[in-house]
């Protein structure tokens, strides 16, 4: 049902948000990770999800309450 679709999951660099992103990826959804944290750790996470779930995983660190920043990053 969600295979091939793209999910932007806020707060997905750790905790519950990461769990949701992983669940979507396991079902075949491409993922845009969003959240704060160490860039190197987030990159390792992005690569791990890409390789283990065989989906496209990107990262956008923009704060979702700032629509102009989000639009500029797309």
C-alpha cells in the first residue's frame, strides 16, 4: 500500500520517530528523515536504512515550523 511512496517523518533521527520511519521503510516507502543530532550519526542511520530496506532515504534537517526554510530545501 505504501511501497514506492515517500514519507517525511519528523523527529525521525531517534526514538519514536525513528521507529516510525523504520516501519515505513520496511514496508517499502522511501523516507525523508528529519530531526536534530550529530550529522555523522544521522548519515550512518540514513545509509543503514537505505541498505537494509532497499529504499531511498534522504535527510532534511530544516525545522518544520519554518515553512520558507523547508520549501527552500526541497
